[in-house]
């Protein structure tokens, strides 16, 4: 089961970095809904990974990122 949460975490990390790259390269605007949805999805995936592994400080950061 750990492999599933590993994949979820890697997907979340990749999505977060991709959305940041799209923003800094001006391919998306910070006010666009798709940018916020990508960040929400990334934060959710990372939070699931953090909770599974008991990484509560990182989980807290991702929870704040979601809000």
C-alpha cells in the first residue's frame, strides 16, 4: 500500500512544481481558476501522502496551502 501513497506524493509534488513553473513562465495567470485548481489538487495529494507517513509538520503546511 505504501507504493500507492508514494505515487500520490510524487504526483502531488510534480503537479505543484508544474503549476509554479507555469506561473513563473507566465503561461498562466495567478487569478486563473486552473492555476488554483492545480494547487488545490497538488496540496491535497501531498497532504494524503504526509498523513499516511505521519509527516505532520509537512501535512500542516499542505493543509494551510489548501486553505
